C-alpha cells in the first residue's frame, strides 16, 4: 500500500485527522481521532508497564513542557541543536542538507572551516534545477513568552526532548524515593522541534510525543546495563511489530555521527513505505548531562556512597510515539482474499494489547439487539479492556468493519439466548455467545453465565499482558 493510500485509509477510519482542516490546516499537522487516540493510549500504557511498572528498578516523572533557557544552555542544545538548511533559488523549496547528500559528503562539509564556500551540485526534486543557497544553520528550538510583553527576560523554550526534565529533577527524585543505584526514571510527554521539512504524514512533525527512560548506574556497570536496556528496547519493538521482522533493524552510529552527549548510540529502524526511518534511539550518555547541570546550576547532581561522591552514568532508551504508531499500522495492514469465498477483506493485524478495541459486541439480528446491548453495558463496567458496540445491516459487514480497525475479537449472541430470555424474563442467567478471532476468523461457541463471561474475557486479556511483560 502506498504512503498516500495508507494516509487516506487512516483518515477514513478516524485514526488521524488533519489539524484544523476546515481552515485548510497547518502544514503536516495531525489530530488524533477516536481510533488513533485509543491506539496511542494503549501503546503508551504498554510501554509504561514494560519499562517502568514491571521493572524493580524504575520510577516515573512528568516534567513541564516549558523549559528554562539555562537548562538548554547546560545541555548543549542552544549551541548544537540545529540542522543545515539549503533553499532552491528557482522554486524556493527548502531541504535539510544531510537529506540531499551522503553521510560521507555531509561529514566532509561539517569539517570545512569556510562553509560559506560550499556549493551543492544536486538537482531540486521539485523543479529539477541545481541552484541552491549556501547552507546555513537552522535553529530547531521553539520559543514562547511567559508574560504579556515580549522581551528576552520572558523567553522560554518548548522542550525539544523530555529527558532534560529527568536530569534536572534527578537529585530530588533520588532522595524522595530513597533509590540506590542502579535505578531509572521514565517519562512520556510532548516535545517540540522547529523542523525544516515536514513529510511522511505523522513521521516528522513539529509537535510529537516521546517515551523515554534514563537509567542511572555506576561506571563499572554501564556496559552491562547498556546491553540490558538495548536488548529490552529491541524485544519491545519486536513484540509490537509482529508481522514482518524484515522491516526492523538495529544500526549503531559511527563515532563521527554521534550526538554531542553520547559515548555510543544504537538506533532501531523500521522500513516504512517511504524507506527506513528511526523509531528508537538507545544512547550511552555517560555522565555528560548530570555533569553539565551540576556545573551550570552550582548544585551537585550526584550520589554519595561510603564518603565518596560521584556522578552516575546514564543509559537512555527513547521511542518516538507517533513514528512507532505509523510503523505499527503499516506493519499490521493487510488485504486478504477469504479462503473458499469470492470475498476479500482489509484488516489491521495489530497486537491484541494495541488494538483500539479488544472486543466488539455485535447483535446477530433485531431479536437479540436488546439483550446484546444490555450485555455490552454490563461488560463496560466490569472489564479491563476497551469494548465497542457494532451494528450493521448484516453480520458480514460488521465483521469487515471490525477487521479493518483491528478489533481482536467479535462477540455475538446466539438465538438460543432469546428462548432463555423469554423463559426467564427477569433473570436470564445464561448467554450462548460466539467469539470470532480477527486473524484466523475461527469461531468459538460457549454457553456461559454472564458473571463468568466477565471473568473469562478478562482472563483472555490478562493472558496477553502476562505474555508481553514476561518476555
């Protein structure tokens, strides 16, 4: 499926909606519809449980988006956080220089002292001419003012990454939780970057979310924890991209490609319809961040043990939420011909814990609609997963729609329930239900009490949680 087609597909089903579309929108800006909201919430919950609450080492925090300027001075962002911009003089299309030339050519450019003499010989993809401006630095930081009047004293930044709030709060969190090394602090939240080019739907946007873990340890143990958390990150990605393992890979950065804070970095990639794109970065940050903030703030952000003071090493795992969602959706999208049938179906073969709805309740006909809806309302209050009520002119169309949005099970109530209901109008104890599995389309019929049904469905869901978090 092409990039354009999957974008239209996701818009049609309400996963992603162009921001302020009735006003022609902001460039490449997206809101989440109902299905996208549930997928994103499920993804963040799954990450949080896998990396934070199921780990004996880790705790969470939630720092502010607005960032003190000195935080980004200390972190090196004010000095280093930029891309190199070139613009076509014929059609004014803008490019990141590193997207137009090879990594070897770009590294050679960075080493030049007189960068204003650099001449780009590539053709513009829009007008096919080769007439570009000299590369210039493009600041990726977004700013805002905290007061009515605009002046430099009121200037703050919208954070470019969530981790700096973890570093500035490190000492307070360590003392308040009485944690001893090793331990980690995780955070999920919004970040903002003033990107030169916005493309590929939700892959690259100015406003996005990150899921980050900063793990603090002693220097002599840092390699062990680096291996541990990079393996955990790879396992997590492998679980949520279950259908085509050839579309994921690990790629270590060369020493000349490393960001200013990193000793080493291993990035995880997914092969999108437009090509390979980074979804996770695992970095050994050494003690760069805590050292920088200690020096700039004049506050020692370290550990005291046995009358000795030292600054811990940091291992970072950082996932991009929207990029990961797009990878999950591309991996799960399928168009299939139904066996022994002239019909075909479109489905999202999502991991069951990520599906926007785990179960759809579907009445087979008007006769069972009332009973089915009452069951739906009862289950809403007593299950630990998302349910959806589905009605269509026939059961086949209901199944097709639920397949297309990734619902894992469809639950229907058999006609036998009607006779039971008529015989025991005040208290129908039993329901004869059928569970249809999304991927196999196999159906399982069960005659079960209403109270037992709640427990049975919850056990199915909890089984997936247990399998995921124990791997």
